[in-house]
C-alpha cells in the first residue's frame, strides 16, 4: 500500500462518514465500506474490479432513486479508484 492509496481511502472514509448518518442506510454504507477496504487491500485484479463494481452499482442505485446526485457520488468513485492498485485501471 502506498501513501497515495491510503490517503484516497481516508478521503473516501471521511466523505462516507459525513454522508452516512443522513444519506445512507446501514446496509448501503456496509457495501461501500467493504468495497473500499477490498480495493485498498486486494492484490487480485478481478477482486478489485468486483469490489469497484459493487460500489458503483450501489451509487448508481442511490442516484437513480433520487436519493443522491452525481455530484455526491462521483467524488466517492474517484477516491475508490485511487485507493486501488495502480495496475487496476477502473472505469465508471
């Protein structure tokens, strides 16, 4: 793990912590948190892609239901991508 990846993970956690009490159900928060931890810790590209997709799906659902805006979700996706291994190029 690099300092850059850890910093991205910590940014994600701070944003998630700020939003979670009022904007996320506990199960939704858990999906996003597990994805972030998976991206930070995995060395497997397929596992990283699956973690990112789970988080992206959760965020797309929040946007499509009108509970979140893209402005809220996209910075989280950026931080998730930055927290992954450099070789794992992830597209939203």
